[in-house]
C-alpha cells in the first residue's frame, strides 16, 4: 500500500515503514538502545531525504524514551538533579546544532554532512564495541564463565574542577562543568544526526563522571526526552521537516517490535548482544560509506540551495 508523505515529498509503501519501525523496535528491545542511530540511516536507504529523516526520527526516540524513563522512575533509579544539569547543556547544544543544521541546509550540503557524521560516529562506536565485546567473550571462555567487572576508580580530574554540586542519588560531589559539556555535545549530535545520544552519554556518565550504573540509564533517558523533543520542535518550526505520517507509522511498528525484542534479549548473553549490535552498526556504516564512494544513478538534481524543490 503506497502512501504519499507530504513533508518528505516521496511515496513509500506503508507496510515497509511499519516493518522498518518494527525492526528498529526489535533491536531497541534486544539491545536497550533508542534506535535513532540506526533508524535515521535506514530511512536514508529507502529514499527519505536526510533532513526529513533526522527531524522525524526524533519522534520515535521521544516516545520510546518516555516509556523506559517511567519504568526507571518507579524504581527510583533516576538522578533528577544530574539530569537537570545535563538537560541545561543539552538545550544549549540542541540550539547550536539546529543553527549549524540550518546553515548547512542553506549551503545545500546538509545531506552530505549528515551522512559523513554517521559514517564517522557509527564506524568509531561500532569498532570500539566490537573489540570490547570480542575481548569480553574471549576472557569469559578462558575463565570458564562470566568475568567480574573491573572496579572503577571514582576519583579523577573531574572531581577537582570548581563549581561543585552534590548529587545525592548518584552519591557524587563534583563540578557541574563536565555534565554541562556532555549535555552540549549530545544536544548538538541530536540536532544534526537525529539521535538521542545515549550511546555516547551513557559511557561518559559511567567512566568520566563516575556515576553508578544503576542510575545512569534512567538519568540519561530523562535528558534525552526533553532535548530530543526540543530539537524536534526546533526542526518543525525552522525547517518544516517533521513528517507526522512518517513518524506515526514508525512508532506503530516500533511499539510492536520492542515487545518482541525484549523477550528475545533476555535469552542472550550480554557479550553476545553487544557483538551482534556492533556488527549491525558496522554494516550500516559500511553501506553509508559505500553510497558516498559509488557514483549515484542520477548525477544531477533540480532544487534550491535549501534542499526543497
């Protein structure tokens, strides 16, 4: 069943979009990720313009993050104070990111830059995740079972910076400067790439700030919800690139897929899940890089510098 998407200005099979949302939802349920960093490139592959894919992909991130955040809030594993600091930086970063996005769009280079961002970040994250997961699997085999995690040192250069604040839920007394910087960086990525940024923020909160793992996910989701919603609003107002029909179809598929993925995920080991996700991320990165290197089927396109015909 073909459906015309008014903002994307393309006709796409509705069942394909439902299936795409279902696949990403399945992966989200299996791996515990928002899926934005996979959803946006997959939308590129089916012909959705990158500007629309980035802006509309945020709708699914908001919806899935709200559901997960409420679950963490009930378990009291959310540091609202830390989330507020991250959120402040994220709002600033989102504003800066949308300004950069609009500038690139005015130059007619937004499609190229978004794709390049994805190739660099997916390649880096996927490679690091693959190496770490492979090492963990080898160690587990040598030890004859799961290995105990290495205890982290919680005091580093972050703890000697000025403007310190006590975060009771996280059990920390640190400067607010690093969380603000992390929030700004994630906000910029959200605006330019259409991702929640959890795949960068979560490791930074654990290894840089020294936050307990049990409160990291919920706190990250708290920031992601508001920053992603703010980014979506800015894109809708300034670029008119949020396609509601596309967003609704992706959400419907995502909800169903997430339930199935969650059931599959509990049957696999953590190391196996991480290495499967790493392979998938590297595969998407490879496809994007290949599309950049190969000669396109149409050498020229008619359109304004802003990217809309």
